[in-house]
C-alpha cells in the first residue's frame, strides 16, 4: 500500500510525493543517537532495543545493574549499531552532566531521549517515610527535568530531536489514591512537564510526548483485575514509542498515549 504525503511550498502550492506506508510509520534512526534511562532491563530495555532496530546508536543507562546493562548493549549491537553502557544517578545534576558527556564522547550528541526511570512506592502514604517519598519524586520528576535540560539544547541546534517521557495511566485525569500517592503526584508532574516542553520546542524540530502504561507484565506489584484479561506487554508500549519516533508523528507533540487496555481510573 502506498500513501500520498502533501508538501506545502513557499508559494502555497501542494506537491505530492510517494512513500510506502511502512517507511512512513516505522522509525528510521540511522545516524542518530538514542539514550534511554533505566534501560538495562524491563520496559527501558524494550525501548532501547527498539531504537537499535531502527538504526540508532544507543546508550544503555543503568544505576546499579551493570551486568544486565552489558547484556542489553550486546543485544543492541546484534542489530548492527554501536552501543555503550553508562552509569549514573539521574537525580544528581553532576552525574547527569557526566552521563551526557560520556555518551557524546562515544556516540555523539543525543537525538532521542527516553526518560524511563521512575521509582514507585505502593504503600499507604502514611506508611511511606520521607526518604522514599523524595526518591519517588526525584526519580520521576527531577530526573526527567535534568535529562531534558541537558539534551534539548543540542537538539535545538541540530533542528531535530525526539523526547519521550513515561507517565502513568490516569494521571492526566487527576487520578490519585492514598496508596502509592507520591507516584500519582509525580507522574502528573511528568505529564505537565511534557506539555510545557512540547510548547517550548514548537519551532525547533523537536517533539515531546509521553507514554502512560497502567500495569505492565514486568511490574513488581499487580492489582486484582487485568483489563482485557492480561497486563500490558512491553511490546505494547514499544509500538507507541515507534510511532512517536516515526515520520508519521512529526506533527505530534505534547501528547500522552495511555497504554492501559481500557482501564477506568474512576474504579479506583
């Protein structure tokens, strides 16, 4: 199947060229560098390998899982791209700076940034100590802010960039619950930041979007009932990431796609 893509010239005439739908929808990241935070395992690993399959050189970020990060990097290389591992606490501005310097030295400036790191604490808010509360806030909101602050200037200069943040299904609706409250609050902040950054980069060739799962098969805790009889698979989230990184989404920014199987937060 082929589709027609309209291009508007300076004289407002409409010119059409042919492109295959597959080429338009599937990301093509040859010559680009992708950094996925928390990509040694789980969802982050799936995101990183998707970038590698699309042709991007990739940086596998980890905090403590060095062996898993090395294995993920090795698998990424099987797709014919360069891959490196980088260790950092992404809640620390100094370590974030060092992280980006290391990626730039080995792979070049970051063109694709996926902010996947984000701790959660599935306990009643009165049972969560202050240190845990701060960890949830910092790994979700602060880490997203710090990595974007470091990555976006180079994207602006290049005139192209893709930022994808990870939210949580229902957060956009103001969902909150006494159990796991800091996570709901933090993910709402991530989505607000996503919309703000999208608005701030409209003239720079950069898109900024969010993917918000409900519960994924790699999670540590599960509710009683799964929408559609199963939890989200990593590939369900990867499909949305691939769309955001594709040419088909070049005019999509500031959006949040909930990958939740039709979950209704009003039931919480």
